[in-house]
C-alpha cells in the first residue's frame, strides 16, 4: 500500500487514516508499507520524506527497542511531547491549561539502565536492550542516551559474566551510576555458587565497582562489596539499596525539583508540613525539607529504610514512614494537616490516593507523573473535586522515546 502519515501516535509511531501505526515515520511522509497484525504496518520504501527528518546518530536505531524517535528534528519532537501533556490534561477537562515548553535533557546523561543478559551457545554473554517488539537482545556497541562510563563498562562485564555459573541462559543487570561509582544488581536463572561470588568480587576490584548484588526471587543480597555506596541528593548522602529507583538523569532530576519547588505555596508558616508520597530514597524529600518539615511515605521497605537512615544521619527535616499507598492511602483527615502534598506515583498513577485527596480539604497538590494517560485519569478526578491547574511542565527525562515526565501543580 502507498500511505500518507497523518499524525504521531502516543507510542511514537506515525499513524495513517484507518488507522495503521507505522514505526520510524513522520507526519506528512508518503510510504509504501506492508500491513501486519493488530493495526500495525512496516515501511517497505520511503517515497517522500518529511523536512523534519534527520539522520539518526545511533547504529542500533530501528532495531533496539530503547529509542523510537531519533529520526525527528529536535523542535517538532519537543512540541509533540509538550502536546502529549496538553492532550492528557484536555481529556481530563482542563482544555485551557497553560503548558510550558518542554524542558530538554542532553544526550549521554542517563544514569540508570536495565539490560538484558543472554548466554550464547559458544559461552559468550551478550549485554544489551531488547529488540523492538521482540525478546532478542541487541548487543550494545554504542548508546547516545546513557552516560559514556556506563556503556564503556559493558564489554568488561560481559567478559566477567562468561564464567558465571548462575547465568545459564537469560538474566538481567541493573546498573545505577552513583556518586560512589557504578552499582550493579544481577538477576540470573540459577543460584550463585561460591565460585561465582569469588568471580564477582574479583571483577568488582578490577573494575572499581563498590557493590555487586544478586537477586533471584524474594529480594536482593550483596554478593561482593568493596566499600560503602553513596549518592548525593540535594546535599544529603544516601546509601541506596541494590537496584534502587533513581531519576533517569541528573539534569532531568534538577528540572523536576525546580518545578516541584516552584509549585509550593508562596507563603507557608514556620510549622508548615509537606507530605511526599511515593518518596523513594528521598529525591524530592530533601529539597522539600529546605522549605518545610517533610513527612515522607514509601512502600518499598529497603527504600524507606535508606531514606530514614540518610535523614537521621544528616539531621534533615524529613520523617520517613514505610506505607503502601496503593493499599493504605493517606485519608482526608491525615491530608488536611498539610500545606502541600507532593505525589510522585509509578507509571500506573495513584487512583486510590487521588480519590482520598479529592475528598480532603487539601489546597495544593504537586503531581509528578511519568505516564500521561494515568495523569489524565487522575486529573479528571481532581477537576471534579474543584482543583485548578496552576502550572504544567513537561520534562524530557526519556530522550527519543514516547515516555514523558511531567510536573503539574493543582490548587483550589
């Protein structure tokens, strides 16, 4: 078929009337395409290219599932991402929401990655991201999103893992680039042997990795540790648990913090309190504590303990509490005591907690979202409870992907 791309879909694919979703195409382009299943198609020939098309920088683009939009010029790409936030808020009833220009993040700054591991028949181990729409790995040879130091350690890691008995066929490796150095969490399809532990200890010493942890089922354990791990969050030293969630990049994290702090009430009493919900290891808790007493709630036991320990050591104005907010959200009587609530839920949003916020007398909510669809659903509930939008800031934490981080300030 010869088709014309009409618009960009939410997944970063070009969409034709019909509709058919065609990866790696742009609005206005004409293509010869082959229809696949479930409304998908693939390009056989690009007949007429968009003036917005640029050359992708990475050799793995179109094969690796990590990036979808390297072929789009920066300005229209940024406006499309900004439009995703505007569209989500419009569907929630905020048709006149003023959405700020997207905050861009540079290339080669991502500090966290979750790689696949695969042992080949000859014993070699490949490390990389999965192919688009497939389970096969793309062996990582370059990446224009990740920190260069993270990419550079992969060949040495692959060589070391060749001798790991615990990796029989498939596994994964989460690498966080902490201030103390790379922090590695391995998941394998067999238990670690004593020889494996010695191998990992030797590799940690040789590669300068402070800690290597291992996880099979039911939690992580430290397999090798040379020195304490440390990561600075707004001047506070935190010891993250293995595989801890970090914001994708330091520049993106800084942009989110700036938007969150700008969303706080202008005048707060010296005794004002802020709730930080889904606080993690304290990425937002510690900068918020410079403005008020923070009560931080986190459901993951290891993250909550790391936050509590860091706060106690730094004597920060953060009170950390372990609480599963999906099962036990803060109720209206609890919420009413706060000058503001900061909500940073997982991708699926916070339907249970937002329902309680809507029933409360809370006047200021700062919602940090990594999923426009969930944000739109929750925003609809907030609008029904009388909240208006003060500001909406899109942040491109996930370069060249359809994913979008946003900070939306609600008030009533």
